[in-house]
C-alpha cells in the first residue's frame, strides 16, 4: 500500500501552515502543496484528512460498472449528394 510522506510547513509571510504531499515511490518528488490556510499545525492535519475523505467519497462503489471515456462525437459532414440537391433547388 502506498504511503505518502506529508510535511506541514509554517509559511513565514502569513503565519499559517500548509501541507506538502510527496510521492510514495520517490520521496523527494513533491506531488501537491496546499495553500497556507491553516492557523495551526493540528488544523492543517485535520484539513488534509478532510481532503482525503472528500476524495474517497467520490470513488465509485466496488460493484459499480466501469465507465469508459468514449471518443468525443464528431459532427456528421453533409454528404456530397445532399449538397448538390440543395444547390439545384
């Protein structure tokens, strides 16, 4: 199971905390950084937990059918015959 490294950093300019998430396979690679929104480190932890909970609630149920992304539908071009008929009218 993947384990993210998370660091909570105090932003000196705002005095608030932000969270940084690092890639589980490459611990030096930063995946995402939140904005400095949190007044305390504890609130940053809770904010990150909420972020994950919200994401998990959007996952499809295990028994749900797999949705495939189809190619965008193209507009049908008018055939040459139809174009000629219209010109003749």
